[in-house]
C-alpha cells in the first residue's frame, strides 16, 4: 500500500521504519528539507517531500503531528487527496480530534498507538516501537467497516494489538492509565519540594528505585503534560476528583489506625495491578 506520513518525528519516523519493512511504499512529509533527507537516509520513507502534493496517490495518510496541528494539517492536505483516501492520526487524545477532523474528511478515523519514548524528533525514531503495544482506533457510526479493517491490519503488521472503541471511552481510559499518573507523579515531586531544605536534601540522597518509578512520568516533557490537561480536560478532572476522594479515604484509614482495612486495600491493589500490565503501555 502507498502510505503517507505527515510529521516525521518519533511516532511518524517509527511508523515509517516498520511499515517500509512490511513492504509498504512510504511518502514522508515534513516541514523541513533536512528532515526529508534524514528520512530517506534512515530508511523511514521511499519518497520525502515538504509539499503535500506528494500525497496525491496515497491510499492512507497517517497524521503524526502534535495534536494542535492535526486538523489544520488535514485542511491543508485534502485538496491533494483522492476521495477514497483514508486519513488517520496518532494523537494521544481522541474525542476533540475526531470531532474536529471527521467533518473535514468523511474517511477520517482516529487512531492512537499506545507506544512512545521520552524523546522526540526524527532522530528518536525506532524500529519495533509498536511491538506488543495496543493500537486504538475510534471510528464513528458513519465510518466504513472496510476502512476500520484496513487500519486494524496495519496495526497487526506493526505487531501491535488493535482495539476499536468510542473516542470518549478511549479518552476516559487513557485519563486513568496515562494522564492521571502524570499529574499524580508531578504532584509527588512538587510536594516533596515543599519540605524544609535539610530534610529535602537528605530525601534526595536517600531516594532510590521506588521514587524513581513513581516520579518518572511526573518529571517528563511539560508540553505533553499540558497537552493532556488541555485536550482531555474533562476526563482528567474526573479522574483527579476521584483520586482526591480516594486519597482522603486512605488518610481516614491511617488517622483511624484501621490497619487491617489498610492492609486489605493494599492486598486488593497488589492482586489488581497485573491486570493493567498485560500489554506494554507508553
Ligand atoms: P515529535 O517527535 O515532536 O514529532 C512530531 C512531528 O510533527 C515533528 O517532528 C514535526 O515534524 C511535526 N510538527 C511539529 N509541529 C508541527 C506543526 N505545528 N505543524 C505541523 N507539523 C508539526 O512528537 P511525537 O512524540 O512523534 O508525537 C506526535 C503525535 O503522536 C502527537 O499527536 C502525540 O499525541 C502522539 N503520540 C505520542 C506518543 C509519545 O509517547 N511521544 C505516543 C503516542 C502518540 P516535521 O519537522 O517533520 O514537520
């Protein structure tokens, strides 16, 4: 299949590497000549251009830009596409993207590969990034089933696990497992910084694997954190309010010295955790 990738960063570049290795012909579109050259040199694309005209014969376009640029990019590319071309995106939030993009192109189906790293740009592109990861598609009732099947087949070729769900359900689920953890982890770092200097310094010296694990996502890219909060605001607030209530419950248990109840809760959590880890999540 001839596939267009718009935005040759971490996700776009990684898709190019794996889709090319599966025999697809890749047209890479970047805003910069230098990125086009890198894409050809690294085997990310067969053809690379700064012009959307290069997309005129592709069967599928995958928009791999930041979320804010997805709809504006679709507006720019549609004059060059065949009417039966499928457009999908890789944005980490789906409801606002689908709402904005579906009216721009009836063959638009939202997508989100649940894989990534903390790096960005074409030099961060990796082969096999999507192996074992979930790849979510969020068609609407108007989407053609053969288009959904084509996208699921692409996900399988990436060795990812395709899932189809409603955009709202996706955003609610990723709020729990991706966006809430970022805010909780950020809050953990922030509250530690409020300790008086000598104790804080000792805490920083003593911090080991537990703190490394729990603070990792809160110490990541600030732009990504703001993007989650901005585009998934409603679901993130819902998760945060629930989390705050739950934390109050834990405080109550400790204040009331209800050690058995606390132990019971921790036991249930220990049993539940593996169920969140059966696919590799980003
Ligand atoms: P990235 O490495 O920064 O790549 C994004 C690329 O988009 C840039 O390299 C750039 O490519 C292009 N771009 C940037 N600003 C643009 C603009 N204003 N207009 C048009 N193009 C622009 O970021 P990424 O991590 O690949 O993320 C891309 C998308 O994947 C985002 O929507 C994100 O939500 C989603 N996602 C990310 C992860 C993750 O862990 N990073 C995981 C799943 C999904 P050119 O310079 O080639 O134009």
